[in-house]
C-alpha cells in the first residue's frame, strides 16, 4: 500500500506532496467506486460489444490529464 507513495514522492516537488497524496487517494477511491459502474453502463449500452469499455477508459484518462498536469515537476 505504501509503495505507490514511495515512488510518487521523489518525482514531485516538495511543496506538492500533500496535493499529490490527496489526488492519488482520490483517484483510487473514485476509480474503485465509479470504474465498475461506468464500465457496466458502457457494456450494457453497447450490448456485447466490449469496445465501448475502452472508450470509457480513454475518456477517464483524458479527464485526468488537466488535473494532474499542474503537479508535474519539470526539472
């Protein structure tokens, strides 16, 4: 459980450690609760065509980019 934090902290600036920890915890919580729900809705809407699951995953990744971009450490 703590390995992800040990890997994240050296990559982020010292002033953003709290924000990184919060966003990582938020993404785990939201992903765990909404991920199966959104995947199930996408599969039900598309019938047996599982390709829509990848569309939902891609949309989630695209939404996360603007949230994570300000935390990037350009050394």
